[in-house]
């Protein structure tokens, strides 16, 4: 039996999301969630019977068509038309892990009882999640303003028997999927289509996915940076606690402390150094890695708030007897931190590539980290690869959030472009994993030229484990497979010993 996570109004933490995903927990609505969903739906149905005045998105058109009144007999058609007409996604297909997150975050947002959806609709979304029925969603089409309209339309199409889904490793029609499970298409009631499409779950899912990977890579950057410190025979003084207590940024202090603990017992670190100072890429690891840590903390708080928010429109407040059309779907609170996250992670790649460059320079070891340089090119070109990836990240880090474009006949006259920021940051994070993998590959090679002196016990264990996957290079070989193995090592290796929490 799979563990079950009960959707409720209690705060859903980002780490809790990681646990739900990694442990493959099923989802179910708590009694509290069922109560709130049914209460809001009943209120909306009664309000529609009593009130004949236009209520945006419930008995009116959408966007600049907000003043067009829709008759009661056409309300289901209105919602279905909305879902179908907005399914205009293009570009690459969104990856399955992010689609799972979109489903989870949409369900979470609808459970608060401020959206007016039916219990049947939410339960069907939960069925999709639990049965691993993943709607095919496309990466382009959202302006990150009136919600992630196009991506969420594709996420919602299978509810009404339209679109395509991933199931059992294949893409099949939603019609075929419904037959397989014996489900009938959902008949959308008033406002339901709008509640499904208005929301920030495309941006949020990408952000959560990137953030979870970024936190792990931030730890890896410290571990690999410490390895490079020994591999380059660096001074340990710049990591002294006193240096960082007089400039007490939290991330900086934490990074220096971690480097000291990782290097504890290193014979290399304990040797008297010939070089009075080391290049910034080594000496300033606490300041640079620490600034990224502080950024990750900020982004974490932003996404924790968003994940536990209602982001559709209009919002229903039963106890206050109000239906309010607002702007909670606007992605600006995500667009800025997504851009910030991309920049902060790119900096981990930037400084890593500089350490790679120094390691192969020949200043403190053989040129290009190989015997008989000249006959052998050694680690010359992995540095080229890292430089190429780092430069691509610089291009990807042009902020999306400074852009805007008018849509819907001027009704939606400022947009966040948060969806573009979201897809970019995932690429940046993946690129950083490549650069760090190359640094690990290079630093482990450079360490072998440090002579009789040994690195710390912690790093020696890491190297021993790494060597089971990636050997020392004695002469020129095809490098690409070893870079891929290094990336796989970063992805799968347990870092529990390096957390020091």
C-alpha cells in the first residue's frame, strides 16, 4: 500500500512536497477540504439562482469579453469552450515530474473553498495523480499573468475527455484513457473552467522542481569546492570563522563552516603554503556560495507562500457573502524570484568553471592534469565544455520579469512573463549540474597530483566512491561518457554526511 497524503488547508511545505514525490504517496482530500469545497460550490449555486446580475467568469465572457452576459442554459458550454479555446500550447512537452507537480499544486489550491469547483472535479484530478494519468502539457503559451492559461488548459482537457495523456509509458487520447478506467467526462459547472485555468501552477511547479534540485546542487557546490581547495593546494585561512563573523551574512557563515568541517583532518590543508593568497574562485567560496544560499532561502519562502495560496479568479468568500474579481493569478510574485533563482544558480556555475580553469592551468600541477601533456590533451576540453555551458547560462539569465506585452484587447495590459522565467530556470539548474560534475571530474584528477599528503577523511571517502564509477585518466580517452557518469553520481550519491545539520 502506498502512503497517503491528505490535502488540507494546513501549510504544505516544499520539503513535504519532495517527500510526497519521492515516496510516491497517493493523495486524498481531508474531511476539512471536502467541507470547504462543497460549501463554496453550494454557495455559488444558490447565488446563481438568486442573482441575475453579471458575475465575471461565471455568467460572462472572459478577458475583454467580460461584459458579455451568458444565459444560464449555456454556462456548461461556456466553461468547456474556455478550456478548449485556451489549449493553445506549443513548444516542447513538459516533463512528467513537473506535470505531477502541476496536478498536486492545482489540487492544493482548489481545496481551500475559494474557487467554487465541484467535489467531483477535484476528485478526478486526484484520480489522475494517483493513477499516474499525466495530461500532455506544452512549455510555451503562458504569459504568466491571467494565470498559466494555455498550460493549465492542457492540464484540464482530459477532465472533459479532450486532449492527450501519458499512461503506462505511452501517449494516448483522453477518450481512450477514460474508457480504460470506466470514467465519464466531467460536466463542468459554472466557473469551473475558469478556476482550473486561472492559477500559477505551471510557474509554481517549475519553480518547486528547480528549487528542490538547486538546494541539492548548492550543497554539492560546497563539497566539490572543498575538494578543489585541496586539489589546488589552497590556504585554509580564508575559511576561518573570525573572517565571516565580521561580515555575518547567514549563507556566508554557513558555507565557511561547512568547508572547515569537510576539510577537517586534511593533511594537504594543514601544510605550510608557498602561495600567500589563492584566486578568488577558491578564496571567496563562502561569499559567493553563501550569497546563493541566501537567495535560495528567499525563493523558498516565496514559493512556500504561493503553494499555499488561492490563485484563481474570481475568489469566493462564503462567510463574507462576496464574490470578488481580483488579480491573484498574476505571476509577478513568482517571476522575480524565478529570475533571481536562475541568476544565483548561474553564479555557482560561473565560479565552478573558474576553479576548473585554474586546476588545468598547470600552475599547481601538470598542465591539463595528465602525464605527458602535449602527446595527451588531458582535461583541456572539459574546461571548454564547462565554459560553453556557463556562457549559455549567462544568456538564459536575462530576466524575463522585466518584459511585458499587451494581450486580450488591452484588458490584460501588464503580464509577468513568469512562465518564461520558469522554463529558463530549469535549464539553468540542469546546466549547473553539468558544470559541477566536470569540476568533480577535474578536481578528483588534480588531487592525485598532490603527492604523499592526503585530503580529509570525508573527501577521501567521496573520492573512493567516485572512483568506482569514474577512473583516473592516465592518457587520453573519450571524455563524454565520464562526464555523464559524473553527472549521474551527483544525482544519486547520498550527501547525508555533508549536511551537518
